[in-house]
């Protein structure tokens, strides 16, 4: 009996050892053709979402892996990404990977072959989890577009469904929305730079007056609504600008770019980068100016950024980022429909000005406890201001009477810290990935409004008596605090299927403390009433958001993803109190709540054809918007408040194919591809207490949003041609078509725009040229309620731009 028991135990142990045996996968990454080791190469096991980095001899190792089939992915700057199938069959396994440079020398001419980019984030990347989420990645260096002007229409052409305000022809501010989100200053996204917040106030005033220059950006990461669990609660999701990293093989690298263009445009960009021992750095300075397409729309802008890193140990790095931005822009003012139809380039405002000063600092520390455990903390702060000055009556056709101008000042002083811990672990033979984090954010913002000088010059000082009751004025403090805790966990049920549940806890405290004195006039400008308000409003709330994502890979080249996540957006202090002659604010406004869902299929590990086809659904409760209203004096106004309950649903698709790889034509000199980016969206208001709103179409939702084009190249000459088409869209919840005397409401008519760009590289030189709005289409994308309007803000006509780059 004992003999059989021992035998049984032996068999059980043998079976258990086979079921739960763990093996090591190691290897070396080498460069072709000289077989030199590639240091700091990224090595990734696709099925397990495990990362490693090669040492100085090009070596890497993954430990404790179950037997099975794996896809080993290696990627490194200026090398072709490799995908290699590896079988672990009950034994430790060693592989040798040879990577080919994207540069080949032919008759002293450097030819660069650029494979089609995957275009989305991996399951685990840079201390974030993106499994089961809809994400996009834009790499500006792989685009042939107008970088000098931050041309968003071209740069974001691969991101399906984005709605872009194009009233700023020089790219000073980025204004993107989508799925029914107001594009104004990208306020419905959580906007970050290198992982930390850059907007005026991520909670109380999430508008982005600062946008990094695309010439300094390595990549732009966009994660849709499901990002609310890791990056804040917004319906839009995340936009993260990852700036260029220091070069590792040089002590100093200089890049100088000089650009000129239509309407007095000039742009100078210079960067320095390098690594000296344990210290690495990247820094740039940019000066940009232009006269503007319309009269009274010139600007001068300065940008500075520096990143310093120190390697404390092989496992620990500390870094510092400093960002400074300052610009002054003249505002040409808005138009009504009749004025736009007569002459979209006209301006009757010569005394309107706008000034922004942005100062950001961030300290970031990263430590790798082991191959499976990482920790990161970012501490960041903002000291910034935005001043607007001008004459802005309700009737935009009214000539400037040279009276005292309206002056609004905003001062933003915010700081915060966010910590993340990423752990890769196993349960039996299955790998799991856990991300936990916490965040604290404090804001103290000061907003004042009153009368400025009656002159034409740039004078951002209030006249001495601006607080007297005979004048419009306000003075508010908006302190706020935010504490958040979040967690997401990838659970791999098999090598092909995963579930990613997530949760986020939020505590929000917002305060509005101040006074306001408002003069009420009729449409003729006669004072009818004076309203005085003393406010001390405190609002506390705490809540939990939940979500879940699913990922399924039937093959190594197909990824099916699905997710649903709750969203939340608090009212901002701009919603609480801003005196605007063309609009009023509902004092009983409530926070927005709802959820977002995605179901899609996309390509992976392909360079001949890439695609991403998805369905989405967004549900809003207490949606904040604007609708026509009138006061007791029959003044026509635009009222901002909770419009009602709404939904948006549609199809977002992207398809790109490489001509030569699809046809299997072998050529080292030619490359070419075509892409189609199409979003078709349906939206409706389901409930509303306002008249004419229920059943109407949601504002900022063009039913058809199309971007398509061609990209081609011969040796080191590249060209791109793009067509952008958006159908009609409404700007208010009642779907009013006529803008009236103010031009602040009404339809935005459909428009079609064409852009063409060229680039040529020779050794250290690069020449870029572009023609934007090739057909000189007269169109607009925005009706502004206040600055820089009010009224229609025409987009730029045809413009020519030329850039010379030197890189040494």
C-alpha cells in the first residue's frame, strides 16, 4: 500500500512539474551588418506584455515563462522593428536577433525606408495599461506635413473622428474634440506633456493655452474615453505629448530649422541634445511670428523647453523638465453670417489683444525594482496667466466706438503629484499585470474682470475705478483640491484572451469666492439694470468610476478590443462666473455624468496594410451646452447650462495600405501608400427641459468626418496629398441655423480642404515645403461666444510655407 502511495505522489509531482514548469528566455540583439551589440534596445513579449531592455552587450532575459509559443518584438531608434516567433519547449531557450538599420548607403546617398507605423499603444507601455482600449499614436517624424505651423488638420489625420477648430492658423493653441465634445482648447481631454498636466487647471479650468511645438514632439499618444480610469474623468480621454528624448550616442547634437511662409510667417526652431556620462539633456528654443491672414491678427510667440536627466543607478533615473511659453496676439474679432459671406478676411476690431504666459516645471523619478516591478512619480507645478482685452459688443458689425475696453485676467497657480506602481506577476502559468496609482492636485486660480484703457495699445491694466458700480466688474478666487486613487489589472485568461477591470476613486473640492457687478443693457446699448452678486460657494463630492476592457488576438496580426467606462466632468470656474455680453450662465448648473464604450478590430505587426475599425457609444447625462435665450429686456442671449441627456454613436475607421508591399513589387527606391480615415456619427438629445432640444442633433457632431490622401516617395524625396471633408454641424442644442446679429450661434457649413506637402533630405540638410488649403476654400470651423470673437472666426485661406533644417 505504501509503495502505491509513493508512486502516486511521484506521478502527481511529475504532472504538476510539467504543468507549472517555468523556463527562461534569453538572447542577444545585434546590429546588421557589423554584428555590434545594440544597447538599451526595447524587447517585448507580445503575448505576455513583458518588457526588457538590453545591456551594454546587447543581452536580455525573461525569467519564469511557461512553455508555449511567443512573439518576440524588438524595437530601437533608427532600426526596423523585428517580430520573431519563439517556441519554449520544456527547456531554457536562447535566441539571437539581428536588426537592420533603416539607413542604407548607396553611392554616398542616404536612403531612409520607413515602414508603416502600427499606430496604437501596446498593452503595457510607459507605466500605463492600454489593453482593450482604443488608442492612437502619431509620430511626427514619419509624416510629410507642415510642422512649422502645427497644422492639426494634417498632423492628426490618422485619428478617426476628431473635430478641429482651425481659427488659429499658426498652431498657437490646439483645439480638438470628437464624439460630440466641444473642441475649444481641447478642454474635454486630459492634456499632458511627458505624463504630467499642462492645462490651466486640470479640474477647475481644463483649457490648454499651451501646446508644444510639433517640431519637438517624438510622438502624440491619444487614448479615448476609457482613459478616464487612469488619467482623470473626462469624456474625451487622454492626449499626451511625448517630447524628444536626449540622443545617447553623442555629447551634443544640433538641429536648426528656419521656416518662412505666407502672411509674414516666420519660425525659428533650434534644439540641442546629448549624453555626457550619467547626464543626458534635450533643450529647444522657438520663436514664431506672423501678420495673419486677416488684418489685426498678428502675433509673436516664444517657446523654451529643457529636459535634464541623471542616472542614479542602472535601475534609477531622476529628471527635470522646464517649460516656458509667452505670446502676444492681436485678435481680429468675429463676424456674423452676412459679413462672412461678403468678405471673410475683413476685420473691424483693431484694439483687441490676447496674451498668454505659461511656466511649467516637473520632476520625475523612475525606479525598476526588478524586471517585473517598476515605480514612477511625477511632481509638477504651473504658474501661468492669460489676459484678454478688447471691444466686443453683441452686434459684431457695430463699429468700434473707441470706448473703454473689456479686460479679463486669469492667474493660474497649480501643483500636483502622481505616483504609479506597475507589477507583473503570475497566477499559475498565467501572467498578469497590475497598475495602481494615486494623485493629488491643488489649484488656486484668480479671475478678475473689468474695464481697461480706451486706447489702441497693448495695456493690460485696469482703469483705477473699474470696481465702481457703474462698470462691469468681477473678482473671484477659485481654490480647488483633488485626490484620486486608481487601479487596473490585465488578467490573461489565455494567450489570446484578456480581461482588464479598472476602478477610480475621486474626491473633488471646488470653491467659488468673489463678487461681481453686471450692467444689463438692451440691444441698443442702453443700461437697464445693475446686478450685484456676492458669492461663496463650496462644493464637495466623492465618487467611484468603474470600467472593464476585453482583448482578443485570434492571430498575431489581429487585435479585437472592447471596453466600457464611466465618465465624469465637473463644472469649471469659467462655467461659474464670467461676464459676457452675448451669453449668461445658469447658476444651478450640475456636473456631467455618463459613460463611453468601444468595440473594434485593428491590425498588429503589419507594415503592408494597417486598419482600425470600431463602433462607439457615448451617453451623457446633464450635458453642458448652450442654447438661445432672452432676458427680461428681450435681449437675445446664449445661455450656458445643463441642456439635457444625449447620446452619440457611430463608426470610426482607418485604413492604410502600402502599394509596393501589397503588390509585392521589390524596389529600394520607391515607397507609397494611401489612407482613408472616415467617421460616421449619429447623435440625439433624448431628454431636455428646454424647448426645441429633445430630438435635436448634438452640437459639434458632423455626421461625416473624412480625411483621405496619398503618401509617396522616391529615394529621399517624399510627398503627401490630403483631402479633409466635414459635413454640416450645429453649434447649439436647438440646431439654430441662422447666426443673427451676433454670429455666435448657427450652423457651421460643410467644407472640403486640400493640403500638399513635400520634403527632401540630403546628408545633414532637409528641405520641407507645403501648400495648405490648396483650393483657397473660404470656410470656418468655429463660432465663438467671447474671445477671440464673438462671432464667426474664419479659417485661413491658401498659404505657402518653406522650411530648411540642418542636423549636425
